[in-house]
C-alpha cells in the first residue's frame, strides 16, 4: 500500500507540473509562439541565404528547389543546395535547377567527408562558406531539408517576426503530413513530450532559461549569431544538430523563438509508423546526450505519464487519476492545434504508444552501445567520439560559456 501511495504522490506532482505548464501555455503561446501565418510580412531587403544539404535525394531535390524559387517578399536571396557525396543523380538535378534559375541557385558539391565531422553538419558548414562567397552581405541564414514544402510567404513572415521580437534565432513547428492512425498518434505523443516537457517553446523569450528548441526542417539565424557561435562547426559531431543549434544559441544568450508553421512548412518526417521507430533509433539516445542514467529516466517517463493515471484509477486514487487524464487529454488537444495531428486517436492509443516510445529509446541506447557508435548513411561514428563532442546542457550553460 505504501508503494501505491508514493506512486499517487508522484502522480500528484505530475498534476501540479502539467497544470502549471498548460496554464502558462494557454496564457502566453499566442504572443510568444504564434501562428506564423498570423504575421503580416513586410518586404525583406536584407540578404537571405537558404541552405539545403542533400544526399541521394534525386527524386525530391528538383521540385524542392523549384518551390523555393517562388518565395515572396524577399528582395535579395539565394538558394544553396549542397550535394553531400551522393551516389545518384542528386548533383545533376541541382545543376538542372540552377540552369533554370542561375541568379537564384548556387549549388555546391562535396566529394569527401573530413575526419571529425558528421556529413550533414559538414555540408551545412561548407555551404555557408560557399553561400557567403556568392552573397557577402547576407544577414540571414536558413537551413532546411529537401523534403520540406514551403508556402511562398514563409521566410518573409519569419524575418518580419524576428525583427518585431529582436530575435537572433528561430525555428518552426512543422505542419506534418501523415497516413493512417499510428503514424500521427506516435508523432503527437512525442509532440507532447517536446512541447510541454522538454522544449517549452512559448517560454524561449525568457532570459536565463535553459529550455531550447530546434527543428531541422527550419532553422533561421542571423548571420552574426551564427558566426559568433561558429554554428555547425561547433556542432560538427552532433547527431541531433537541430536541437543542439537551439541549445547553442540559447546558451550564448542569443534571443530565440519558435512559431507554429501550419500551412507554412509541410513534410512527412518518415513514411509510416515503423519508419518513425527506425528513424528514432539513430536520434533518441543522442537526444539524451548518450547518458545512460538520463536515458533510463526517459524510458520510465513515458509509461509514468501516459499509463500512470490509469494505474491510479485501478489502485483507488481516482481523483488524481481522472485529473491527470483530463490534463493529458487537454495537452493532446492543444498540441494538435499546432500540427493538425488528430488528438483523439493519439489519446486513446497513448498507453500503448508510451510503451513503444520507451522501447524505442531503450533500443536506440542498446543498439548504439552494442555497435559502439551511430551508423548514418554508410559511416560509423564512434560512440566515444560522439560523447566527447556532445554539447550537453551542463556544458552549454557552464560558467563563462556565455557570449
């Protein structure tokens, strides 16, 4: 009986946390985490460089570049697609797109990967150097992926919002494309974890905070901030370089923000539920800084949050169980408004999917430890090297590490 009393007490603490976070979100998100489409764009006269690293993406890179050419509200911009050692027709597709729009597209081909770099991070770093040769007075740098679909006003709205808030760095919550029920439900479960527990993006405006966020589909940074922090060079061995970019900027006290990209950036992160599980095998352990105790806490977190309230109901702690289920349901509904992912199936399936998430994280850690590193696009990156170069939260906010 004592065990269940202590468990219910822990669930009560979860209730207090969820209540505080959800109340804070409802009060502040319209101002500090707005719908990007609600921003009236102003003409952008500053130079903008847009970087798209790609490896073996021959099918999608051409249409991606053609869509980016149609961006509106930017008086001066250039697109830099970076072929990162592709073995297919990706470089040829980039050249064909550049031939159609020679003033706007300046492709770069990378033929080798130097030691001590991950491929994408190296491609972005080299892309910036190439882009600044093409546009030496560029003031904004945007990093995105080849499968992202842009609304024509996205970048102009983003820079307008950055200027209104005097931001140095921003990211977008993407408008997810999906099929079926399991795929969007799993995405929304992780959305709950990211938005309300980990990143808390509506609080990024508060100085001195240690929360951070970055989505690789859309990372927009002022050139000065990127150069002062050394950008991807500082993150050269980061597997989750997008989140670490957010951490890097936040830790150096640059002003950060996140907005909601409904109807502004769209993509399907992975083609199906099983593909999401497989994709997270590379990212999940890295997201927990390759730290085994922290990973164990993460493994326990998912069932505690999403199954725990049902256990309270079954053990007689009805009030706390019902209260937490109501708050979790509200959290699913609020998170779904940022992504169009359906909340009801996600809530119903959350007990099962929380076990899947725990298994996903555990499998990621076991696989990387067993193999001695992360295998990514044909290259094995040793775990010891990744851990040594990982920008952990404690490293980032260590004394004297501010700008």
